[in-house]
């Protein structure tokens, strides 16, 4: 059984495309999942605490 180069290139490009689409959808689902909102809000506000002041 011989596999030609053009077939392998086409298969790898298609697999890579679908892999990246699935990964992107997974990241979006994780980012917009309702139970993660509290964690992300805390991370966004934690750099703005009152303890962070310039040294005078």
C-alpha cells in the first residue's frame, strides 16, 4: 500500500483545520461558561486592589 504525498498533505491540512476549529470552540465554551464568570471577574478586579499604590 503506497500513500501519495498529495493525499497526506490534503489530509494533514484538513485534520489541522478541524482540530483548530474544535479547539477554538472549546476555548470559547470554557470562557463563556456561566460558572467561570466569578473566577474571571475576580481575576479582572484583583489587579485593581487598594493595596497597590505607588511608592512615595
